[in-house]
C-alpha cells in the first residue's frame, strides 16, 4: 500500500517540529509494511484562514490516486476547524483513498468501524453548520431591529477626486493606490457618479419637456380664448345689425302708414 504522510505544526506551537510526528508515522508504516509515497509537511495554522500549499498539493495527488492511504499523526494536525472539515475525508473516500489518524483509532477508514463512523461525523458537522447559521441569522435580525448598521463601514473617499484622477487617464488600480482604498471601492464610486449624472440628465430633460408642454398648453389656451372672444364680438355685432334692421323696418312701416293717412 502506498502511503502519504501529512505532518503540520502550527505557528503557535513554539518549539515544535514536524520531525516529532514523522518519526512515529514512519515507524507505523514500517510495522504495517506500507511504502511511503511522499511526506507533505508545513508550518502553518490549520484554521483555514490561510492557504496551505502542502495540504493542497496532497489533496490534488489524492484526487489523482497517487497513493492509497493518507496518514496523519492526529486529526487536529489535519485540520483545526473540527468536524467542519470532515468533507475532506469524504472527498478522499470518494477518490478511493483511505484516511488514518495515528492517535485516534476510530478515525481509520481502512476498518469497518471507521467506515461506519464517517457518515455520522458528516451528519454531526452538518447539524453544527446549521446551528451556526441559525444563530448568525438570529443575531443579524436582532441587530437590524435595534437599528444597527451591518457590514463594513463605507470607505471615506472623495468621489470627485476619483473622477478627476480617472479623467487624467489613471487606471482603477493606480487610483486605488493613490488615495488608499481598494480597486472595488474606486469602481463603485465611479459607478455611483455615473448613475447620479444619468439621473440628473434625466431630471433636466423632464423639466424641459414639462416646460415645453406647459408653454404649448398656454399657447393653445390663449389661442382658444382669442377665438372665443372673436366669436363673441362677431355675435355681438350680428345682434346689433339685426337690431338696426328691425328699427329700419319699423321706420319704413311708419312712413307707409303716414302716406296712407295723407
């Protein structure tokens, strides 16, 4: 059986050396008759906040089935994140690579007991992740109800300064380095300025259109008022003419009557 050994010492473990782990693991392989394919060693924390190059290389070699068993001194040397990282062992199992912890006999997937416990550990890890998620959501909801602002505070930068530097031809990275913020902050501020400018242009256009519409309505109203006044004057003149015609007819009739009497 080809065995890969993974040994890690945290930067917090003062005075420790991976050789202390390797000596026992080599003896274990010798006693079992295993051949050592490779030893992956590193001095780094196992919390997952930093990259672990040796760990990543080891997992890639496992995916390619370059070895049959991964041997570690203890699970906390493999990961400090607890059962949250149990999925790595599941990955190894899917790739046909067994996992053996020298200090924890129950973490041995070469045995039936280890195969039985693996899905139980995975279930426990899932439940822990679910509880953490629920607690996080409850905390966020409480913070919102108390009026607290969530997330990182907004970077204090001058958008006009960013715009001026951009107009000078500087790249986003150059602007970020110059004013001391991230490239994404520069991108967001420029995007906000663009939206503000577009909104201002849209509002100005609406004002102009509204003014033109009001002027057009006023012209139509004035024109309609003039036509109405003209019609009223015409009607008034027509009435006066009719009155004059009636008076003339009456005078003619009186003249006729006078002639008949004479």
